[in-house]
C-alpha cells in the first residue's frame, strides 16, 4: 500500500520535474543526494544545491517531506529577510536551514532523528524570474542492534527426535537484522522434518526490531561434539552490512544403550566368603531415561546399576543379570556375569579330634578342609611346624609327643583365606614321676615347704600326697598338662618328715618320697631380727643333733626329740626300778601284775615289748613301744 503510494507520488513528481525543466529550460537547477543515512538520534544534514541566473538574493526556498499518503507537507520556508519552520509538523522544533556560506547551497538540519523521519525530503527553489526547480533526498535511519544472545537447551537432547537446540535473539535493531544459525561454521538451513529454523520478529514500541530464531533439529550422537552459534547481519549506512556472532554452545546428546557391560568393581581378584562384593553394570549409551536392574540368585536385586553384596557366602555364587530398559522406546537389553565365591570350609581331622596313643606305637592323623581353592596344609605344635601336608605321623609315640597339634589350612591364591583345627594327642602309659632335682631338703621348723610332683602318663594319673605316718595331705593345686599332671602340695615343717607323692592310673603307679629335715636355730634371733619371718629363715644355721634339740613345748605333740628324751628318762627310771625290785626281792616280796594293757597297734603288734609302770607316788603311766627305734631311724 505504502509502496504504491510512494510510486504514484514519484510519478507525479517526475511529471512536474519534466514540466518545469521543459517550461524554463536551464533557468533554475537543483541538485541533491539521493540518500542521506543517519543513525537514530543523530543529526541529519540534507544539502540542497541550486543555481539560478538571478543570483542568490531573489529566491524562495521551501522544504517539504512526502507523507505516507504521498502528499507534500511543507516544513520550512526561506526567502530573503524571512525564514521559519512550519508550525505543527513533526519537525517544527527539530529543524533549521542554514546557508553554508557558499553560494547556492542550503542545508536542512534535522536534530534527534527519529525512525519516523525516514522520509523523502524535497527542496524547491523558486526564482523570481527563472521559474522553479526541486530536488529530493531520501533519509534513511539506522540503529545497530544490541549484542546478540544465545540460549542452549538446558537438558540433554534425545537422539533422533526433533528437539529444540537453542534460541538466538538480537534486540533493538533497525532496519530488521537477520539471524543465521551455524553448526561448526556451516550455515544451517531448514530441512523438512530434520531441521527447523523458526524466526520471530517483534517491533518494539519505539519502532526498533527485535528478532528471535529458534533452532530445532534431529540430532545424532556426533552432534554432541558440534558447536552451534548464531550470526546476525544488519545494515548500516552507506549500504554496508555488519555482522556479529553469539558465543558457541554445545549440547548434550542422549543416545540409547546398545550394549551393556557388567563387572565386579570390588574386590579385585578372587572373591571369598565374607567379602563385600560390588557389581556394576553400565551401557555404552548415556540416555538417562533408562532403568537398570540387576538380578542375582537368592532374590538379590537392585534397581540401580550397582549391586552391593555384604558378607558373601557360597550361596551368592551364580549368575547376575543386568537389564536396561529405555523408558522411551521400552527397549530392553541384558547382560550377565557369573560370580563365584571361593570358600574354605571347616577343617576335618581324621580319625577324630582327640586320640589316645599307646606309648611307643605309631599313629597317623589327616587333616583336610573342603575348598574351591588350592590349599596348603601344615601341622603345628606349640607354634612350631611339625608336618607339612595333610598327614601327621607320630612314630613310636613318647610322652613328649603328647599335646595339641594344630592343623592350618591356607589358600595363598586369596588373601585372608585360612582355617584351622586342633588334634589332641594323649600318649597312654603308666605314671612316670619326673624326679625333681631335690627330694632331700632341710627346712627350718615352722616353715612351709611347697612340693611339686610332675607325673607323666595317661589316663591322667591320680596323685596322692601322704606322709610317712599315713596322713593324707591335700593337694594345693593340680594341673593337667600335655603329657600328665602337675600336682603341688604344701607341708608345714614341725620336725623331720617324709612326704610321698603317689601317682596311679589304670596302667600302673609310681611314687617318690621327699625327705625334709627340720632345722632349729641354736641362737634364736627373732628378737634381734624381727623382720625375718620364721618361714624364710632356712638352713643358714648348721644342723644340730636331734637329741639335743628338744623343744620342750612340743612334748605332747610327740616330736622325735621328745620321744628320745622320754626313752632316756624311762631307762633311768628302769634302772631305779630295777634296783628297787632287787631290793624288794631281797626282802622276799614278789611284785605282782595288776591289769594288763595291750599296746599292739596295726602292723607293729607282734614284736612289741610293752611295759607298764605305775609309780607309787601318783606318777602317770608311761607307754613305751620298743620298736620306736625303727621309727626314729625312718624320721632322719
Ligand atoms: C545555522 O543557523 C543557526 C541559526 O539559524 C546558527 O546558529 C548556526 O550557526 C548556523 N550554522 C551555520 C553552519 O551557518
Ligand atoms: C536478510 O535476509 C533477507 C532475506 O534473506 C535478505 O534479503 C536481506 O538482504 C538480509 N539482510 C541482511 C542485512 O542480511
Ligand atoms: C561443551 O561441553 C563440555 C562438557 O559438557 C564443556 O566442558 C565445554 O566447555 C563445552 N564447550 C562449550 C564451548 O560450551
Ligand atoms: C525368593 O522369592 C520367592 C518368590 O518371591 C520366594 O518364594 C523365596 O522364598 C525367596 N527366596 C529368598 C531366599 O528370599
Ligand atoms: C557374615 O556371615 C556369617 C555367616 O552368615 C556370620 O557368621 C557373620 O557374623 C557375618 N559377618 C558380618 C560382618 O556380618
Ligand atoms: C549370559 O551371557 C552369555 C554370554 O554372554 C549367554 O550365552 C547367556 O545366554 C546369558 N544368560 C542369560 C540368562 O541371559
Ligand atoms: C621307641 O623309642 C624308644 C625310646 O626313645 C626306643 O628305645 C625304642 O627303640 C623306639 N622304638 C622304635 C620302634 O623306634
Ligand atoms: C605311697 O608310696 C609309698 C612307697 O611306694 C608307700 O609306702 C605308701 O604306702 C604309699 N601311700 C599311699 C597313700 O598309697
């Protein structure tokens, strides 16, 4: 519509021009530039050059612009002595017309050029005598747009689906800028169903153009490596074309998995019982809209691409299947992996865990543990290796062979796989007391002596402690060892004593006697050295003869010294008695017995000579065993 208007007005003007030129040939001439370009807001200068025969003075110069409807609208009038801008036009207060000083040249100055000023301006010069001429200049206004921007797709883009890659925008340009998309320096053109470039143009309130362009396309995996950007082109004055580019963006392309991979992330190497096993599954795609599941034996499953098995057992061995399900295409792919949990079972010892071997015989035991691995077996006793391999041979068993044998099964292929079992060996034999270094000792009276008796033999011997008088002593402690029994007893020394350690089992017996000689201090030093306790003052004093060492207060306790003293007294009494009897005999009085007491006791009955004596003067009866001499020798 506007173009047609301008066209018709141009036609009218052209006719007029022709008419004038024809009417007043070469009288007035006007020359103007076709176009004047100016940036928005700047000042435009439109120059009108004219020549006339009349000289400068007598001309009327008028400025018009052509309205959108094609009409001429005067905006300025100038003649000698008078000039004014028409009131009420869009230019009234923004224009001025000056001469440049040169003859035949006036300049229309438009300040603060607006977009709506993009019009055709006419300069008409009317000579008083030579007629009228006019010239026309089209004013073009330009505005460089702002720096273009680009926004890429925020999410990843699915392969093969027409999706938005990004949007470019350039704002406030005039005339309308163009946007061209580039992928890796190649301009992108719309291709039906493949590439879609959709521009949209906004005319801002001030008449400037803002242009947007959205690129959609079907991407392929390789597009993940491409760079996308926009180039904008816009016209500037003088017909030049300028351009600007956005920064490049790249996109994330989501492509589906086509194959899966499954592996054991940890442990590296062979799996053993008790390990924590981590199974991973991943595909060659990157589409996040994929659901992974891993299924194993024993209902083990995971809805991620990772399965963690704590403390695995043999039951965890088996096939694990990973499935990926594309949530868009519902395509499923699977992969599987076989897990094997190595095991080492408990040790089995044959013939059994406790064996009894007769002394001197040969015995064998074997040890084994079921395992999926190659194992090494070794036997240990008291921390030292005694056999390598599953078989333990004990030729000619001695008591020293008794004890605990530990069979250790290891699998060197896998760190930390080990199991062990124990075999208890008893060597059968009659008791055999390991004679202690010292069975004869001297101890001070009142001290306590600790005795120990170590008896080899199996079945475990029964150990009895006793004194020579037949008194049974309680054992202070009794410990079973590998090859026998260690028994301890404590004896309080009151005088010379013999203590027996007797051991018996079903196969025999053995005994040992400890002979303790009591020592008495000749010069008691308890007052001068009170810190020394009686039990520790041992054998520093030279032994004294038992006869002289009679502790008077011990008489009623029947110490050996007391008995000797009694014997001596008795002998003296016998001597006196003998002489008294002799005296009485001489006097003719025969002595008669009154009551007889049998002093026979146990085994010592038959050889005893028993004498009873009754003193006339209320002396107590004294019993005397003649075989006491034998007992006394035993005590020494
Ligand atoms: C144009 O005219 C204005 C006022 O009419 C004056 O201020 C200005 O200096 C003139 N410019 C020239 C270049 O003569
Ligand atoms: C903008 O694009 C149109 C159509 O392709 C073209 O005619 C015009 O010259 C272009 N303008 C610029 C400034 O590139
Ligand atoms: C392209 O993407 C990668 C990874 O997403 C990023 O490191 C790189 O900086 C991006 N390059 C550009 C030009 O955006
Ligand atoms: C596994 O699942 C089946 C059926 O759901 C069930 O019968 C079975 O007891 C489960 N096994 C274990 C070890 O949980
Ligand atoms: C591992 O499993 C075994 C057998 O089921 C169990 O005895 C042990 O306590 C478990 N260990 C841990 C750390 O869960
Ligand atoms: C496991 O994978 C093997 C080879 O990769 C295949 O032959 C077998 O059929 C698969 N098993 C299952 C249950 O998919
Ligand atoms: C067994 O050992 C004992 C003592 O060491 C030895 O006397 C005997 O000869 C050995 N017998 C055999 C068969 O080796
Ligand atoms: C202990 O052995 C000795 C010597 O063989 C023996 O005289 C004594 O009677 C035994 N004692 C016991 C309680 O068997």
